[in-house]
C-alpha cells in the first residue's frame, strides 16, 4: 500500500549526491548541515515531489531516475522547477550529479599539477628512476637511466608547466608517447629475428661485380674508418671467391650482404629500401653463422649492429649488442690476459682482429649504455679496460707471417681517437650518473678540472683531416661539445649545477646547433639514432638553460629563439628516416615556447 500522508517530510539529496532524511536537515529546502569535526559543512537540497505523486497526493521518495511509485507503475517521472518555471525529468538530477563529479575531478587534477610545480624538488627530479611504457606493448615498462638525459627532460617539463596551459601539457605527454614509439625501434623493442625461410623484401641475388666493387670501396672508405671490423685484404679475397669461384660460404655471403647494405645506407637515402633488402637477405645465413659462436660469429653480428645503428630495423640493436657483448666476454676478448689464449698459436691477423672486435663492441656497448642510461656489461672505470689497441698500420701490412714495418694509418688513428672518447664518457657516467658518492659535491670540485683537462687534451689531439671518411674535425668538435654538456648538466651527483656550469652548457649547445646545421646541410654525417639523440639533447639543454635567470639576463630572447628554431628545424628534417621524430618536434616546439615565455614574465 502506498502511504498517502502528504505531510511526511521528503527525502533530500546532499551536495555529494547521497540521500538523507529531511528531518535531519536544517533550514527548509536549502540549508547547511550540522558542522562537525569530521569535515566541512554540506549543503542539502530538498528533492521536490514529482508531478504525478503531487496530483495523486501520494508520498514521493527520492528515487532516481524515477521515484518508487513511478518506477512501479512504469510512468514518466518529472517535477516542476520553480526557478526555471518548467517541468524537468527526474533523470536530469543524475545528469547534474555526473557533471559535478567531472568538474570536481578536473579541479583535483589542476590542484595536483599546481602542487607539482610548487613542491617539485630538482634533486628528486634528477635522481628519479625513469621507466618508459610503450602503448603497443602489453609487457613491462623499460628502464631508461639518468645518463640518457631523461632527468634533465623532467626539469624542462617541470619548468614548462609554469608557462603552459593545461591542455598543452597534456599534448606534450601524448606526443612523448608517440616519440617513444619511434625510439622503440632503435633500442628497446623486443628481439625479433626474421625467419630465414621467408623474408619479404629480401634481395633475391647479388648485384653485378662492378656495383659490388663500388659499394665495397665506399664501405672501406666510410665505415671502416670508425669501426674497423674487417681485415680488408681478407674480405676482398671473400668477394673474389664469391664472384669468381661461385663460393657459397655462409660467412663470406653474410659479410658481403651486410657490407652492401651499410654502403647503400651511407651512399644516399634513395637506396634505403634496396639496402634493407640486402640486410634481410643476409638472414638466410644466420643459422650457420650462429652455430660455431666463435670470432667469425662475433664479426658477423657486429656488422649487423653497425647496420642497425644507421636505420630502423626489425632487430633492436640494444639486444643484439647484448648478445655480442656476452659472446665477447665468453671468448675472453675483454681482458688482456685472456685475449690471446688459444689451443694453437695465433697468427697476427687473428690477434689483431680480436683486439679490433673488442674495441668496436665496447664502443657499441658504451655508446648504448650512455644514450639509454643503462649499466654497461663491461666495467666502466677506465682502469679495468686493459685490452691494448690493435696495430696502427694499414691492413695490407698485417699478414699471417707478421706485421710489416709501415707508417701509421690515419684510418686506424681516427678509430682509436673515437674509442678514447668512449672511455671519457664512461668515466663521467661512473662518477656523476651511477651510484652516489661522497665527492664531488659541486662542479667546483678538483675532479671537474681534472676531467675537463682530459677532455681538452682529447680535443687537441683530434685528427685535422678526415682522409675522405667524413669524420672531419667538425665531427670531433661536435662530440667534444656533447661531452662538455654531459659533464656539466644536471646529474644525480650534482642535481643543481652552478651558474658557471649552466653558461658552459649553453655555449656548448649553441656551438652544436651551428655544427649540426652544417653537417645536415652538407650531408656529412650519418643520420643514426645517436645523431637524433644528440640533437634532442642540444635542444633540451638550451631549454633547460632558459630556466636560469643569468642566461636570460646575458642572452637575448631573439638569439635563443633563433638557435632553438634552427635546431628544431634540423630535427624535423630528419623525420624521413626515424619514426617518432615528428612527434618530438611538436614537443620541443611547445617546450621552447614555454621557455621563451619566461622572458616576458621577467619583464612584467
């Protein structure tokens, strides 16, 4: 039976959407709830009886979206709103409650963002661990450490929050996810070794001998200078055996196909697809290559890594390098006391190749550890790398019978100089970016002067002529500037560098802007993902420098804007090769705008 007593008090709806008996409310249709120690006072709103219950003079409860009587009878439930002077469905109350919750959530999110800006601590931001989650992978997030620059990026974004609208911050987060999709191919995706049975896009046959000779010449002139993986006379014999004798040895074919692929990538972007076809074609020999797990396996896998650094591939270079490093250690090549161990006496070619392979693989490992901020599988203290360099003469003088007297080879000296850079990177990473240590406490510590002296000595010893390799003095100066920024930028050991250190970083970054533009215009640099990373770090460093009032005082807004525009333009021009770069450009444009707006605020 329905209760027909219209004098009973109607239930009410509180401000948070909960129901309450009207007898406990104060103040009629709108009043304040009793104030208690449990929380702030609440407003209570009487839910008006619906028109059907009013006309029938029956009790109307607070049911939503319909009262009980209307729900049981299946009738439409609505009430008369005296404020709007019209009849409104009861379901409208549910809509209002949902809208209130949405607005409260937006307010809460805004308060969190404001709290981050007001309470963020630069030390915590720099020392924090970075985990990257890729949207297209269901697996666990990937670790990206401090030496990668991710922590300085946090400082930049934290600074940008103060000068960007909420929607712009949200867009930056979305674009960062898109950029990570591009980075995934370079170094953090799952291992994917294509099946040798069916390789779509693989080249069906080798090119003509004339074309091969030209591509081999390019490889020896460009790739061998910095990564001397092959003993040149031996490899040229392999080419003769394949073309003149029809040799089908898997090692010879694997090496030749990868050499062709690397040369085409270096020759022109127009040959990228053809280059990839020869790279894929080499996989039909992979099973035979992997079986012995000896020096030839190491040499072939190192060629794979060399190609993967030049362009996105199906095989993540980080994982392939991991396999190569472990094989190198297993074979004893990572220590001077074991690199020469063998059941039979080693000829000079084999001994020299062992040393070369160690240094090339160590360069891969140190470089990726630096870029991704991950621990190195080799020891990172220079004192523990005791493997001697290889012979500094041209390969024609290194024979099975001995090393003939010969002048030093510019090619070998250039690669050795580059490997010394890796040692310096490792020392800085060990001191500033890994485990905390008592000293240095700031960038006035004597360690910085000592390290800076080593870097300056390395710079002065850089080869002045590239001998046609493309590794010009500008290339080494560009690396020098990167090393200086790595030394003086925020690190877990020194989270808040001095003004002097900030000025040093700014000057190094601006010099790199000019060099990167020059190398891009002249096409004198390989567009590797490492080069993309270096441009990104240059932009990030410049934006971080804008956080400094001293930088803004010394350098005009127009000057910094011109540098940022140039660097972002170069990055945009490389998007044809590396996925995700366009998204990174969008992010940097917004961050640069936020950084430059700090000038305007300072003028107010």
